[in-house]
């Protein structure tokens, strides 16, 4: 059974940081790309960042310079470091496996 389990979300003040994790089980990990998406209330789900099997990365323009995606193949986990958070970063964050599996999401709320 394939599982993607996100963790690390929460409530943070503007300018703060969080680190999201997505642990993958039940399927191959190291040879596949992984991505983080987010969905804010009333908006479509959007791609935030992606990382290939070779650790090449790409980012949405809105998060470049503030978010960092990384992976640990030994732990079968992909991470998203969120720095300099803004209220507009508030959303449910989801990880996605290249072959189409999604996690359940973790809520990030940026508010004073």
C-alpha cells in the first residue's frame, strides 16, 4: 500500500519558518521526482517546488529564494523548508510522487 504522509505544518507568524516533511512508503522513491503543491481556500492547487531523482530543483516564482526543497533517499523523505513566510503562503500543502500518488496534506497558516 502506497502512503505519502506529510507533517510539519502549523501556525506561524509572518517572517517565520517551518519545515515540512513527506515520508513515502510502499513504492520506489529514489528514482522518481517528487513535488510539493499547495491549495489555498477558493483557489486551485498550484505547484510550489519539485525535485528530480538527481536533486535538480525548480520553484514557483512566488516562493523562489524563500522555500527550499530537498530529499533524503535513505529516509525516503522529501522536505520543504519554508522561510520568510507571508500570509499569502497560507494553504494546505501536499506532496506528490511522480507516478501520481498524493499525500493527505498539512495545513500551513501564516498569521499574526
